[in-house]
C-alpha cells in the first residue's frame, strides 16, 4: 500500500468564509477521483483542523501501488482539480510512502 499525504495553507487574503468555501470545493473536486482511478483506496480532504496544527488543509489518500498513485496524479480530473487547488493554497508539503 502507498500513502500520499499533502498539506497546504490557504492563500493569503482569503476570508474565513472563502477558506470554508475553498476547502469544500477541494473536497468536491478531489474525493470523487477515487472512483475513477483503479487502485485508489481512499481520498479524503480535511480543512480547518485544530488550532494546534500549522496547516489548514490536508489530503490523505491511499493507493494499492505506486503505479496507482502515478495514475491518480496524471488523471485528467486530478490535473484539473490541481489548477483550482493551486489557486487557493500555498505552502504545499507532500509525503508519499509505502507501508
């Protein structure tokens, strides 16, 4: 199994209402991709966690194989979602690992 975790902060200048809306739209764009990619086991977007964290949005996903992760990353729905995500976020951090 491969885990793919991405963390962001929202772009500067977004109001709290904008952040809520952006987090919901990221969820709506990214989570359904699980149904489109063979080997995608879980795709979950979480926004506005506890104040103890230092990131505002998380993408937590699991794939059967490294190849399935690559297929997800190259899928047209992911590429399109990425355009929106980049427009509302900053400070991206990512970790992929096999377990």
